[in-house]
C-alpha cells in the first residue's frame, strides 16, 4: 500500500472540488465560518450554506440540511461542535458527497472512520481557507 502525502491529497481535493456545502455557516461577518465562506466564494467555488435558522447567507440561498441541496456536493465543510458531526456525516453519505472536512478544532474520530468506511475522503482539525491559501 502506498501512503500519500496528506498535503498532496488535500491539494488534489481542493483542486478537483467545485461545490462546497458549509454546515453551520454564520451570517455574522466576524465569525470564522463566514470568513471562510467569503474566501471560498472568492476562490471560485460554488457554495451552499447549510443553516436551518436562515434563508440566505452571503447572498446565497441557505438550506436547512444537506439533503435539501439540489446539486452534487464535492466537500461538506463542517463548522459545528465535534459531538454534532456524526449525523452530518450520515447525511453526507446519503447525498453521495465526495469528502468531509471538519474545520480547525473539530475532531470526531468515530464520524471520520464512518465517513472513510463509506468512501469519503476525510479531513479533520484543519482549516480549508488556510490549506487552500498555502497549498494552491
């Protein structure tokens, strides 16, 4: 078995992805999720906010959950507490997402293992904005 460099895998994921759902995207400009969302929009990704408390964030239609999104999602970027991640992973598997990304400070090994068992590339405890800006 060949072990790939994690930076290489993450770089490839970010180069190939076109659509990103951000679960827990906040409408508040000073929140990390909002800053990351604005960055990803500026980088050319199609963004799908997921937050059941809002109908629009960053000028985009906001969805109550992943299963409500009408397009294929390449990366599910999670801004939720670690203990809330497992059901999000279950939804990501259900919709056929390509990858799970748990933002910096979010660690759920059980959910990560479940995602990997179902063929999803899984990134944990890393910031997609930081990795994109340094790897691409």
